[in-house]
């Protein structure tokens, strides 16, 4: 099939030129001047043709196809001029657009002077054939000219169609025009005239009528369309002619768009006007959570978008948003599942019956629910039999009971005389007489008639307001044409600031040009609608009658009421553990007093009493931590709880450092001093210096204090609340219990606990290892290290079990407190009993209350009877003997060295003497020296016939004579062989 080479759009330019805007591929063009006498541009491509922007008049463009393609349409185009006679008009004015010679596309607009009437079309267009598309009009003298200048209003009234609102709105508008033209204080020099057509509420028909209004004299200063579909078309096109559009019957929220409809106003409120009333009611009944269900159409979607924005500004949440196209069953089930209580429904009447049939099936009605619907349904809409539903009238009546509707007030309920000097009831009387006795219910647009009446008055007052500003600029209203933006801007400002009392109420426009009006609020009570209030969105006033009724005791809650209930520690458990902790503190005081009082007793002194005192103090601090550990919101206020948290942390931390740190220090130094090899051990001092023990405890305590201070400064503890699964109480109560539990926590709680538990855990493991290593060591400097080892085992096991268990059971306040507190109590009790009770028993049963000075003055009979004293005595003797043996061995080694030196000296002299005198005998000393014949120390003396020892060396006791210490301690020489072994 043949295709066109070019889709060429020509636009006429002021300099008698033609512009080529675009073309298609597959061909080329030849541009030639008149008479073919100029340069030809052959073979131009698409880009080259586009680069030829202008052509003089009478130039031709010839199109040539490439390949097998065929041209559809004229092969040659030539720019022609239309007759210039049409560009002037007697007793009138002609406006050409674009300015310049009348070439193809030039449009002329005609208007007559005052006192003349235009006969014919008010516009004509120059065609490509060089002819105008309509005859030239003429201006005839107007015999009925009264001296007032006429301003024309182009209106579209739907007298038939989907909404025949023009049947009542047209008479209402004509009533307003008659009153305005009679007034001497409003537009005294002008007369308003209405030119109208029947749009049938059809956008297609409205397009043709709009063309006639715009291109037929006279010039219209304002356009007044009716229904929303027609208003959308007119308002979108009017911007091209700089025309103000004022509608009286459009409610679509889509028209509230200043970017799309910059010159649009309407006296019919937008469908979104229901939303401020709904928000006001939500706030009145203290609802902060709502749900919506809508039919998927443009009007309801835009209305819901506006509602969502308004409720967000009011701090109200739309928790559920459901939509449906034809079947609302799934949407209603979702509302039920998500616990929707306050529900806004946006749908037409037929779909409303489907929705509430599903509502009845899902039991989404009653004292727990409130439905908000649109108020323009028929009063008996729920009683109409509908084959699309399978619910009875009784079912529907039960489901819709108590719902609330909002409806825009189109007739002022108050007796107020407004700008027209008519009350709303007087207006209705005059309208009824103008309708000739027609039944209002059978007359289309009867409810909207007050809006059309007030629309004419709003226009008249706005035009009257522009007379002064235009006069100051040297302009007049009669100078208006479709190219004049200044007059349009003045009319726009005047309408935008309109505010007067009309028969439909107070007339004022918002920023989007929509009418702000009153809203009627009704409630279905006992199967019929009752007025319960009015809302004036212009002033934000809610007029409330106070006759609203509810199925329950009052307005339902917007959601299931959740009662927060804190979980507190069992007081019986807290008191019981506190008693044990208090008794433990008393036991710690007794042990501390005992240790301080008997600190001069040698047995107590050998147990390092200052370290034991630290252990007792640490145990008491750990027991004191049980009390803040059990204090919660039941005992203190919420603001004081962080202080309690700090007390828990510091008491437990410092108590552990003192109690366990002192025991760890003991076992550490026992392992360090008394588990070394003999040769290294003897190099150490035999007296354990106390300051080293205290320094070790101080280091451990300083580490804890520093870490706790950093924790408190960087990330202090604060109260956190843990939420649990909601619980339903017994009974038919519309509430849920929200259990809460208070915790001491910080932002990086797990990190801090990991550091603390890791450090303490290493100390516990190291303490267990040291206790095991020193279990067989016996020393008088720290005589209770075995008891310390037992206490370390106890503390380590309890801590390693309790720490993870309490973290797991942190959500169970009783179990967590029981594990933590009882672990503290048991570990402290065991530690105090193991460390102090044996000391008390020993001193009480044996009466060893004397000090160390007193003990040295007494005989050692009592101490020698003790196995431990004997053991220490033998160890002391053993050390002394080892020293003596070491001294003797050193002496023997020296003697051997001297003997070897002498033998070497004699062996060097012997050869020289043999050369001189072969009869010289060897020196007697080399043969008779007994030292040269001794074996190494510790070896038995060999028996030899050739090397018999002299009598002086026959007994080893003669060589190792015991010193005074040995004789004093009654040590027999026979022990030497045993010690060497």
C-alpha cells in the first residue's frame, strides 16, 4: 500500500514565509522559486529540509518518491495569499493572527463597535487554496441599543442527557441576570447578556458548541459550562483564548488542578469538600485511625487522595485502604481481618448495596463500627430490591443502621439576605413561579439552581470590581478580546477574592477555584436519616445538634483499645530473697569484725587478713546489689529508674572485683611463689610482701572502675520497655492487654556485656586453673589458699551458669531475678562460710587467741603436736640442710680443681728431672693426697686394693661436719644420704 512521503505542517510566519516542520523518510523534496527561475534544491534529506526554515511567498515545494513508493496527495505545494478585503470591517474591528499578510493559516476575528450588531460569523480562516472559509460579516446598527455596552456570557446548559441540570439552572441564571441588569450600583455602564446552547452533558456535542461560541460574534467575556465532563473540556481549551470559566454544576475533584485548568472557577463545591467535614468529625470523636474502601473510578480516587492528605495534616492515620471494581467481597473481608473500625466508603448507590450485603455477612457493623457514606443517595437506597445481591431488606437495614453521611448544602438554611437582597426561601418561590408549576423533583438541576444563580452574581460582582483597576490602566471591559491577557488577569483576581452571601450560602473560592460551602451531616437512626449538624468549611464552624445516637454507650473506639499493663516482680519472691541477702550481709559483718579483731593472731595473720577483709566487703556489696536488682516501677517512679540501674551495675561490678579479686590475688601469688623449681625458688625472697597483694587487687579494681566510668559516660544506662504479645481479657470487652516490662539497657548494651563477660570469664577460668595447680601446695604465708580455691570453684561455676541463663530469661522477670539473686546469695554464703568459719572454729576449739609475739615466748610443745607445724618445721630443716650440702659441694669442687692443677704441674716437671736424674722418686704428695681419690659428691666410695683411703677419709661424717644449726635441730648425719637422693 502506498504511503505518504511527508507529513508536512506549515505555519505562517510574519515575513511572508513558510516553515517546514517535519517530514518522513523514503523521499526528497525540491524547493524552487516562482517561474522556476532560481536555484533548485534537489535531493534534500530530512535534516536538510528541516534546516530550510522559511520560504518567500509563491515559492513551490515539489515532492519526489524514492524507489517504488507512490505519492499520496498533491505533488506540488504553493503558498498563496487570501483576499485582503476581509482584513477590514466597516463599523467594526478585525484582529489577525498571526499578524502579517493573509497567507494560509491566518485567522481573522471580527467585532462591531458599540451600538452595532455583527451579522455573520465572527471569525474566518485562510485556506491553502488562497480563499477564506466563510463570507465576510457586516455590522448593522442596533435599534434597541440603550446606551449601555453589552458584555456577553457564553453558557452551556445541559437541558437533556445524563444530567439535565439546565432545566432549572437556566431559569435561575436568567433570574440573576435580570436583577443584575436592573441594579444601578453594579456595572452601571454595562449590560450582561447570556448566549447559551444545550450541551446535553456530552463532551462531543460540547466541542462543536464551544467552537461556535468562540468563532461567532459577539466576543464572550466568560464561559459557563455545566456538568463535569463538559467543564473539563471547556476549561482546558479556554486558556488558549484567555477566557475565564465559571461552572455551576461540576463536582469532579479533577477540576481542582490549577496547572491543568488555570482559569477555572465553580460555585458547585468539589466532591472533596466532604473531606474537611469528615476530618472535623474524626477530631470531634477523637479518632486517629480510619480505614477506606472505594470504587475504582477517577472521582473517588481523587477524593480519597485529598482525604489522605487532609487526615495526614490532622495527625490521623489511614491504616487500611481497600478498593474494588465490581465485587467488594474481598475488600470487605480485608477490612474485617485488619480490624478496621472507622470506615469511609466512596462508591455509587448500586455498589453501596453490594458493599453492605458483604458487611452483613462479615458482621462488620454494630457498636464497634462506624461507616461514613456520601449523602446524595436516595433516602431508601438500602430498601430497594437489587438482584445483584442476595441479602434481604431486613439484613440491609440491620447492616446500615447508625452510619453517618455528609452532603453539600446547596441552599442556605439560614434566613439571610445576601447580595441579591433575596433570602433562600424567596428565591425558591420566584424560581417555582418561573418554572410554571413544574414538580421540582421532576425538574433536572433543581437542587443546583441556587448555585447557578450565585454563579451569575459572582461574575457580575467580579466584573464590577475590575472596572476601576482597568480604568486606571487605560482599559475598559468592552476592549476585551481573546488576545488580551491584562483584562483576563483582572477578572481572575476579582473572582479569586470573591466573598458574599448568596442564596446557596456564603460564596468564596479556594486556591484551586472551588467553592467553599456548608456541609450537612446526617445519621441513619431507626431506618431514617436525621440531621445531626452542619459544618461551614469557610469559617471552620461546626453547628452540632447533639442528637447523634449510637448502638453502644457512645462513639466506638477507632481501634481495639489496648491497655498497657506493666509486669512487676513478685513481691513475695523479692521479700524472700531480700531476707536472705540481709542475713548474708549480717554474716559478712560478723566475719569482717572477727577478722579485724583477731588480726594480730598469727594464724589469722598467715591467712592475709586484709585480703579476707576485702573479700568480706565485696560479698556484702554483692548482696546489697540484690535490693536494686529487685526494684522496678512498682517501687520507684519512671524518672528514678535509671539511678536504680546505675546502682545495680556499680554494686555488682565493684563487689565482684573486691570479693573475687582478693581471692584471685591469693591464689595467683601462691602459684607464682610456691610452684617454681627449686633453683629458681631459692632466688626469691622468702617473705611475701603484702603491698604486692594489695597492688594486684587494686589493679583489678581499677580496671572495673575505669570500664564502668567509661560505660556510664559514653553510653549510660536508661530504661527501656519491652512489649509482649497482646492478651485478650475475659468477658466481652473491646480491649486488649499490652504487657510491658521495664529493663535497664543502653544503646550498645550487648557490646558492653560482651566486653564485661569476656573479661570476667577469663578471670574465672584462670582462677579455676590456678586453684587446681595449687591444690597440693602447703605454705604458712597463705594458709587458707585451699579454702580460697574452693570458693573460686563455687563462684566460677555459679557465674558461668547464671550469666547465660539470665540473658535467656530476661523477658521473665521472676525467673531472671530468682536466678541472678540466688546465685549471688549462694556464692556469697559459700565464700564466707568456707573462708571464715574454719578460722572461727579453730580459734574457738583450740584457744589459739595469742599473738605471734606471745607465741614465740612459750614452749613449742603445743605447736609440735600439730601436723601442720611439724610439716613446716621439716621443710625449714630441709632447706637449711640443702644449703649446707651446697656449701660442702662447692668446697669439694674447689679442692678437686687445686689437686688437678698440682698434678698437671708435677707431670710437666717429671720429664725434665728424669733426663737429669733417673733415680729421683715421685713426690709423696701425689700418691698420698686423699682428695684426689674421692668420688664425686653423692656417689658411693669405691673399694679398691690399690687405692685404699687413709683413716682420716674413711667416714663421710668426718668430711661433712654438722654446724651449729644441725646440732641444734638434732639432725643426724644419716639424713645426708636421703637428702642427696
